[in-house]
C-alpha cells in the first residue's frame, strides 16, 4: 500500500455505530443524511486535494448496498490503482495494472490503511470519499449548521462536525447543494447532493506519538449519481490474478469425455501485428479410453494429431497428406510425473483448470450469461516458456442458462477462457483467448470419422479388412438402419473388446442393411510398434547406478526390448539399454549418475532409449493375433450383438460368419491383388461407347475403384497409365481376356496396362438361402472362393448361374439355376451357423453393353434404381417379355434421378432410336434368355464317371448342410479369396472384399 497511507487510528472505532433503519426526511439541523435518500447504489467522481502533501488525486467511487460491495478507482501521481471490497468474500482487494493484494475484512479492518483521511466506515463498510457521509449519520446530534455558502458558484447548505479524540482534532465541513438549487436527480423530494467535504485540523498516529500532523484536505464531488452506469466495474479486471483471493462459488466440473471447437488468438501479438492469424482448434478428449485428439487449422497448414495413451504414441496427420507415428510428447493433453515421464491429464487440466480458482462474478460472453473464475500459478512452465505467473480466466454458462448443443440442452459448460502469461512482474508475454463453441460430452463417432489413421499404416502388411455377417430379420434390420450411428459404434466397441485392440484401430466400420441380413465391413490396423513410444536419448559409452536394471535374454531386437520394458511388472520401466543385441530394461529416468558412485555398472557402447508414457501397456494385440482372436470367437465360440429395439425390448443377433481380407488396396509384390493384369503395355481403346475415359486419377487403386463402383457401366476391365501426363484411367464393360482374344478393344501404349476384375466380382452372396436341388458339378479341393467363381464363369458344359463354396471342406458346387428362381422346397433357410455360402451370378453380367444408342421405348420406365436391380427386373420380373433396357445413372445435385426403361425390342429389330451420352443400352445375351425361359437348349452334363450320381450328389450337399447353414450375407461383392503371406500355415481364412475406402 502507498507509503503515504496512514494507519487508521482508534478514532474509527467510533465510526462503528448502527445507522438508522427508518428513513427520515432530515435531522434538526436539516443535514441531508445519505441513508435518508433511500438509494441502494450510487457512483460519484471526486477530485481530492491534500494541501499539506501537495497532492491531487482523481477518484471514482461505486457503492452497492445489496452486497454490500464497492470499488474505488484512484489516479494519483500518474499511478492508477483500484480498491474492491465485497462482504460475500469478506475481502478487500487492491490492484494495480500488474499486481493484486488481498486482506480479510474481519481480521484486517483496523489495520487496513485507507487511502486518505476519513475514507473508511465500518458499518456499513464503505471505503472511499463517501465514507464521511455515512460517518455523519452516526453523529447526528453533533452536527452544526453553518448557513449558506457558495462553492464552485453553486449555492450550498453548509454543516460542520468536530472530531476530538486522543489522536484526532479535526473538523469536517460538509457542503450540500441548497434546496433551492436544481439537481438532475429526483430523490424523494430531497434534492441535496454533496458538493464538497473539507477536513481541517491535526492528527497523530497514536496516543504515544508527540508529532501532530496537519490535515487540510478538500474533496470536490463532480457529481453524485444514484445509479451505476456499468455494473461490470464492480468486478476486478481479468488476467492479473490474486493469489489470496477467496471464492464464493465452486468452479463446475468438466466431464470425463468431451469435445469442443475453439477459436484461438494471442491478443499481445495482435497489438503488434494486425494480421495475426486466428487458429481454429477442435478438441476431443476421452479419459475412459485414454485417448485424445487435437485438430489445428490456420492460414499455413492443417494438423491433426491423435494421442493414444494406451500405447504411448502420437499419430500426426499433416495437411491431410502425411502421417507419422511418434512418442507422446508435448501435447496439451499430457501431464508429467517428473523426469519428463508423461500421463493423460485429468479433464480439468486439459482446459488448464488445475489451479485454485476463485469466483470473479458474472459476465456476458457472446450474449450468454456466464460465471467467471480465475486462478494464478507462480513459477510455472507453459508452452515451453518459463513464467513468473500464469493466470487462467474461464467463463461457464450459468446453471439456469441453457445452450442447445447437437440437439441437447447443456448448462454450466465452458464458453470462453483466457490464459495470460507474465514473464516478469510488469510484462505480459502472451494472452491467449479461447472462444469455445459446441462443448459436448458426446464425441463418438466423430472422433474417428475425420482422422485418416490408415495413412500411418501404408502397406498391406499393416491392415486387414473383415466382414461380419449377422442373421437379422428384415424388421429388425430396418430398426437398426434407423439407429445406424449407435449400431456401428456399439459394434466397434464389441469388436475391439473381442480382438483386444483399441477402437481407434478400427477406422472404418460400416453396416449394409439387406433383407437377407446385415453385413458389417471393417478395417483393422496394426498396433504401433512398442518402440514407437521410446526416444533414442543417447548412443555411446553407457554406465548406470540403477539397482533395478534387468537383462531380458529373449529380446533380440529393439522392438522386443521395448515390448519387454512396457510389459515389466516388478518395477516401472522407464527405458532400456540396447547393447550389441543385448537388452537391459531399467527403472532409472534421465538422471545422470555421479562419477564417484561406487555402484556404477558399465555396459560399454549402447543405445539408451527413454519411455515417454509410463502408464501405457501391451494389452493391444498385434494385428495377426487380433484377427485370429476375432475369427476364432466368431467361428468357434459364437459371438452375438445385443440390439436394443426400444426401452422394453431387445434382441441378441448372432454373428454368423466372418470373412477376413487384405483388399481393396493394390497391395505389394508379395500379395495377390483384387484384379488381374491381362495385357502389359496397352490400354483400352478410346472412342468405344462401352468405354469411359477418366483423367487425373491419382493411382492405380483409384482407377480400380472407379471400375468397381461405376454406375455408368457394368465395368469388367480397366486400363491405367501411371506415367502419362494426365494419369489416364479407362473403364469398360468388355471383359478383356488377352491381346489375342481382344484385338479390337485395346491399343498399344508403353505407359499403360490393362486389367480385368476378379471372377468373384460377377457374383453376389445369398446367405440364408441354400439350394437343396442337386448341383451340376462338384469340384473338390478348391482352395479359394475365387477359384470356385472362376470355375462357374468358365464352365462350358452348362450355363452356371451360381455356386456354393464350403470353406471347411474346400468344395465347390456349381448350379445351373439361379437362387432367385428357386421354388418352395428347392431351398432351405436356417439360423444355424454354416461354413458354406451360396453365390449367385449378377444379373448385369448377363447383358451386353451396346453403348449410347438407345431404343426409344418408355412403356415400362422405373426411377431411382441401380443397374443391377434394372437387370434383375428384366431377367426375373419380366423374363418372358424383356430383351433389353436403357439405363441412365444418377446425376444432378441429389443423385436420385437414375432410370431404367425396359423393352422387348433389340437394336437388330431397327426400332425407333435415340442417343444419349449419359445413358447406355443393354441387351440380354441370347443363351441367358434361353435359360431364363427354362429352355432345354443347354443341358447339364454329369456322367457316372464323375464319381457322383444325381442322388448321391444331393446327399453330399445335404450332408454338408448338416454342418450348419450359412447365415448373413455379403451385401457387396467379394474381390477374391487368398492366403495371405503373413497368415500362411496358420489356418487363417483370408479373402478380399469390397470397401468404400
């Protein structure tokens, strides 16, 4: 406190007299007592002149009797300070532009030094120039009238009050505007307001002090206003911090799972540079699963980081193009246990709410009523900078003020906070402002959806696709589709639990709801290497005094050594030494042992690796083990998903089968690809109406996907030119076999290659409906479903319309009758698990693509339909009077205008025609038409030499069905069935399948 402040003397004990509760017009002298004005609050501006000290001060005072609370703003000798007092917290605060001091009112009131003489009244507590007005109220009988005077040309009524004690011998002279003088305030017929207060006399510090000091002080009131123009002035400024300040409220708790978006900027930088960038951040935090994510967007780049505290690594995605795996370090979510060993912060710590917070009062933020809280920490490090103090100010929406976030009502959520860093007592180094939007405790599935973790695992050795087939009645499937987000999220958690992986390793999980069942497609990634959470600290001569150092004999690599460190249970392993393929794990951190320590052990030249996260674990299975566990659970133990239909009813849905694969990406040289290279140094011929040219296709996989997912044509082949200027990709409905068979369909080009789809792409799975009629042929020892599809496609003795593949028996049964044409009694449906699956030929594969020349016939036109469905209608519903159709794929802003026009005509009949480059005309292959009419042109050929009679063959099929019938369907096309190199010899089923990735 200013050295000129005088300690309050015992005279102020006399100030403690209860003021009158009953309002009175005035006492016998006519003195206009302030309590008689019956006002609850006021503000006033005064100019104080101390003649003896030769000091002039400008002061603004605010008082609110409902607290009571008040504030002084004092400008003196160029220094500005503010004094706040509040009975709610029972404290007095004095703030400068950089510091804050606090006193308890009940303990320090007699020791507190008021700014100037008489500026303290205890009951009610008033600090400021108006305190002498309240003091006069307790001395009503001692006030004398002095008549009328002129002050600043204002006619005033003047009064005096003598104060004579052992320490004070002064006279206080009060000047009020005369009743005849007009004031701007209507105060119940009392028009008098203070104009000036004079203090004249002498005082001393205590009764033993012989030195009396003169007191000649003038306090001029510029105006006295019975209101407060801005209520925020009664709240202390933010960013300074008061270490001893008490709080009247508790800061709200932050949930264990949350997400929010924030605009972040530094106001200190903004003052120096008007073009300071505002950074947008999206934060996800999950204390339950020990994961977090931070996305940053600014003018220069986009960075998304995913933090997995289970495995101790950070996945960093820069500009949506590159991904790296690094040890966890220096994230906003990471706290430290000493020696730079990290852990996931508690929820409040993430928002820097780990200090001792005190209530700052109510504020309005973006029009939202908010409670403000503040904390101060001294001697801390923040953003890699050492600070004298760190002040955090946070604003929460009030408990009665609700905010709608994602359709749900939220209250007491953070909406704004400020972090102020001081590098010394007078300088603010930075002041970060966080404008928080949409704070929510629901973070899934959004936390995973927009983060492409697959970029961190670029090779096919680091990922596996899988499909789960669920036996679901159509009504339940429809209910599940309505709750798709919840279903896929719960399935992801179920799969992660069974496979013993974190759910972030399943970046893709989609469900396809069909009448036959529900098909769930997923992608599982490899776990990060155990070594990825370790730093290489040092390479060279190594010695240690660590008593817990332990050799791991079986660890022959750094990865195995890192795994052993994480897996250690007898002590907390903080790193390891790797010395000439020898592994030593240790409990010592980064402390360097002293040279004269008698217990030093020398290891020679070693690599010293330090662990970033001591609470990580090895519960994450490697990919092979995870997929093996998932497959074994589905196939052998049985796995079901409980779907809650409503509040009173739910159903356990069996997961009937699993298919594991490495598609749809192109893989590497050691892996089978989901397509076949048929002609090298060639490309599809441009200009053909059955061929579509695509430009600027980034890679071969994208060209393959364009063919696979095309709605324009029934694509069977494609060519890609990776070294051409425009990376040309061409797709065609012609199935190219080789250069000899397709001379008119290709052109030579040294930069290009022609590919055809796998045979399985021409078939759809129909689980739950297995043919009971005899097959036309049986192929034993068929090692893959792709081979079975090839047998059916290339069959010459009869028209193969489908097949059943039994993976356990390695058998392939070929059928001449389509599963959709089976009558009652010719197929069987069952909920029992089976290792056999029925595949039926795609209808679109039975039609020739005739190009853009269309038959003008709209007699039977259908809309919002797929190419396959259009072909099915022609082959099934109108099989007796449909020979062709025009198909126009969906286009436009809503992609719902696809159409199918069925016809009994063909182009050879020379009907009325038209042309449309967006549409294609398809004509049924004649031999298929014959089969659809159950013609006898093509007969099955199964002789006794084959080893099976018709009757015996039927018995074989039924015998296989006894093992259990297939359940659930692949609602999309499987690419191929292979044995992966990494699963070789382990009995792992590996198949390719379609995916949206």
